[in-house]
């Protein structure tokens, strides 16, 4: 709906009331070491580290925000949960990428 708001007016209206997005992980689980691989190259049976998710979440959200801002639409903040229980990498990733921390 960012490209064609008239195709789904209800969803477009809903997004005018959304200010940001959260990202949640089970911080009690130990992360794999951070590997620098493209998402399509991830071949491990386990999920990538939370920092990996946060980076791609942030990168896509910033791309969407640039697209929406060029069209005069509202943009979104990134406010993940991190740093309460999990690895210190969660908090570091949140500090570097987030607009603010929701919980942690």
C-alpha cells in the first residue's frame, strides 16, 4: 500500500496510526556466532543470531521509510526488545540500529 494506497484504503489508514515496529527474540537461548553471510547463503539448521535479524529488519525498514518519505507518507521507527536477558550482542545491535529500545 505504500506504492498504491488506493488499492487497500483500510490498510493504508491503519498504517497512518502505526509509529514503529518491534522485534522480539527468545533471549534465553544462546546465539550462534555472528557469521557474515547473505540471507540466501544461510545454510545452518539453526536460526541466525538475533543481531543478524535486527540488521536486515532495520535495513528493510529504512528502505521502506525512504520510499514512503518520498511520497509524503509517514515513516516508522525500529524499537526492538534487547538487552534484558540475552547476549550482550543483542544490546549492542539494538544500540547501533534502533530508534529506541522497547524493553531491555
